[in-house]
């Protein structure tokens, strides 16, 4: 789960990681008061969206007067920010972070993540802050310092020290910097993060070390033990159809094509999307109804598929294991009746209780195209799409 | 022959009295798996359909001689269940649970270093040596005894591949779901080594997906050490970057773990990569023929 920069900075403050003085505003009316709290001009206004590249998208602006702050904020709040990472639809700006502008002497990078191959937590640091870390790793890997953490003893002060000295800073900053590294690690472990990143972490002309930006992603699997973090979820930053799907424990991701697909299992769902592409069409979504889907979940899944107006053909690909084919068939038939589905539907069923499942479709009186195997299904989907497009 | 489990494997079910555990215990017994006991704290000395239930894994092992365990325990308790099984000296632990926090699994893997236990999963459909033993939730009847080894990060996509093979008369030696999470037990490389050394396995199918670098490691291992043919499929060519595609492990981030890179790396190592998921079975057949 992603959280906003201002929420991450609140966590930083709770863990003694210094951040610029700042204030959050959710409407232009709040700007004068927020400006007063943030300190002396110039100030920076930062649009709070769940995506990087905000500066490039025009979501970070310097202002010099209250009037200017109000004017700039009215151009951001309630609007949509498009950045290189949001896709063309952008993300809504409902929060602005107003912060003091600091005098930067040096920009550093500090990040903590999980190394899947070494199965440990890893601290990354670089004296080349402000750049995308992926670019540093690819272009100048010698400028990226990596410290792997032994799960048995955690991050030790000697390692924080080693990270500090890799950065080539004034030795007088050692204590401050090590403190930040150790505190960020503590936060990472305490809150089950999958990523905790400060880019840039700045050294000010006055010799302070301050987190200018903050990015925290939390392991979805661990949210059950962090209700405080779970409550920070901002549904406004997510696709409404995806939010609706998550209410029914369905895994849905909106894509750009026009073949709506419903599949059980994540791997098969991805393979189905790939198959659709292979026959020259494009998937409208990823929808995994999961191993233990009920017929109600299947019905809700179909409703979500159909509320996407891009969808022209529906493709249901189910390999019954725990999810029995007859359960699925009941859900599909029920949904088709309720929703009076007019779109062509191609159905491919295999696995547990496949015969009763096929029978339910045959006896439903509704028109489904039943396919034999994935290859056959793909061809039928492509044909149906051609008919819809009048080819 | 087969790898990891066979007709001599004695299986314990951790969480045998839960909904999932109970249902799949029946399925496993029906398939012919030798389920010798179950563990549910507080229900020791009871029986589950004739199978003795114990309070602890240690007590169950002492009484039954179980050497494998299947874990059907909810996510908050599953990491602890793995640790308990490892500590009790179980040789093969199959963790079916989906949704275990990553940090918990890092701790588990750390504890397992230097111990002999093989961990399959978590978030796996399990492992099956057709006709001999099934520890997991896969439908047994789609499998057939034979000589193809399967290693997969997916569940239903594995069934799809098995089905394509079985329907063409090609059986499997052992099918292993390594699990869809970022941190797992046995990986492609560990299993490729076992299949390479298994005299009854002729060829191996890898069913991979986006995220991580496990397929790249497999490619490297294949190039260096393997003589048997390997066929691979990578799911997620069409997946958008940065999104979790159902499995927690299936996220492409910062250009690492995307399908195109994986496919290129596998092909460069000499592995046959299938692009159309409908043609995996057919490709395996033609690869075996070519090798004979």
C-alpha cells in the first residue's frame, strides 16, 4: 500500500527523522493559515499524489506571497496531476503540502527495501541524491552503496557508520546521519514497509540533515497488524473500479484494451491477458476472482467488468480447482440475467465439476460461446471482436 | 522416481480442523497421500475422520514419524507454524497459506539456514508426484505419472499446463508450485538441480511470471550445469509496470523483472520459451522429440 508524502513525513517525525517545517492544506481557504504555520517565504507547494515525477508534472511550485500561494493552490487543489508515472489519466490532488524552502548544500539518497534474492532487508545509499535510484544503479553502480542486513541482529551501528563513510560527508555529520539511518530502519521494520525512501535527503548549509521528500510503501500482507497505517489508505488515488473490486476481495486492474477478462488465479489471469494480445486483441483488465470464489463474487466481478464501457467482448477463462466450475457457471448465469448482458461472451471451462458447469450454461437459454482449450478460446474471442467491430 | 515426495512420504496437516485444512485433507487422503496426523493446538487427542490430532508438531512427529507437513494456518500464525515444523525436524514443509508478511518470511528463512528442511511456498498450490503423493490443493485427477518435471510460481496456470500435457499423453514426475510471494523457500535453481539428478525426469517446464529475478537465476544455472531440456513460459507480457498482479511477487519495478528481459535471458541461455500459453504442451512434446 502506498501512502502520501505528508503521511510518510509524519511517520518520520515520530521516528526522529527531521523533515522541513510544513503544513497540509485541503482547500484554498486553508492556505493563509497553512502558510503562516509553514514559516517565512519563499515556500514550496507540493501536490500530494501517489506517483513520482511530480516536479516534471507541474505539481511542485515555489511561491513568494500569500496571494501567490492562493493562486497556485487553486490551480492544483481539486485538479488532476499528470506525471510521467501516473499514466495519461493522472491522479487527483486533494492535499497540498506547504513547506519551508531550505538551502541545500548536498543532496543524498537513502532507501531501504527487501532484496528478494538474498532474502534480507537492504539499505541503499548514494551521494548522488535527487536522481532516480534506478538510473544511478544502471548508469553508475559504483556510486550506490549497498548494505545487507542480517535478520538475526538487524542493522547495527557499525553498518550505519559504514554507510555514512561511503557518502564522503564531513565526519562531523556522522552522528546525525547514522541516527537517521538507524531510525529509518526501525521504522521500516516496525511498520512492515516494502520501501522506505528519502530522495533527496539533504545536508543544509547550516549542517543539518533533513528529509526533503519521503516515500513509504507498506506490505499489504502486514496491514492486519497496522490499523494505524491501513487507515491512511487514500481511495481517491485508486481507480474507482479497482476500489469496488477490492470490497469483494477481487483482484482487478484496469487496462487499456477492450476484451474484458475474468480468470481464476493470478498466473492464469496474466497468461490470459498475454494470450489475448497474442491473437491481436488487447485486454481491458486483469481480473483474478481467486481460488475460493463464490458465485456472488463471480457476479460482482462481472458487474465490474461491464461497468467499464471500453469492454466489447467478455472472455471467461476458468480452470476449476478449489473454485468449482458449477459454482462459477451459476454466478455467470445469474449475472447475465440480472445485468441483461448484450456483449458476446466466450467461456472456457476446465477442471473440477466441469460437466455440471457446462450443463448450467447449456440449460440457461442464454447465448454463450463455449470454447475448448485456451487456443480455441482465443480464436473465438478474436472472431467475436471482429463481429462487434463490423469487420 | 520423483523428487522431494513419493509413496513413502508421511504427511502431517497443520491446521487440520480448519475449513481449508479439513477439506484438503480429505482430498489428499482420497488421492492416496499417507496422512498420518494433524496438528491443532487445543484439539490434541481428538481424531479427524480417523486421523489422530496433536497439540504440537513435536508430539505429532514423535507419535507418527511424519516427515512432511502441509500448513493450512491463517497468515498471522503461518510463519510460526513453519518455524515449529522446521524445529521439529520435518524434512519437507509445504506452506499453502497466502498473505504472510514478507518480514516474517525473512525471519523464517534466516532460521532455516543450515537446517535440512525443504520449504515449498508459501502461497503455493503445493507439490504432487502423480500416482504417489499429493501435498496441496491441486486437483489430482488432471495429473498423470510420467517424466516431465514442472516448477511454477502460479496455481491455476500450472493446472493449465499439466492439463495440456496429460491430454497429450505426457505425464509428470513431480510438479512443484514454488509460490507467488517475494520471499519463498525452494526456488527454481534448487529444484532444477533435483530434476537434473532425477533419472526419471526427462525434461523440465518452468512456469514463471513477472517480478524478481528468479527466472534469470534459473537461466544462469541452466547454462552452467544442465543437460536436460527446459521449456519456459513467462506470464505477464501485457502487465503494466508498478502494479501488483494478484501475487505479491508479481510487480515489475524500475525495469527489473519485466517479461521481455526474462524471456531474452532464458532464450540466450538456450531454454525454449513459449510465447503463446495455449501451446506450452505442444512445445514440450516437440522439445522431447528433438532430444530423443
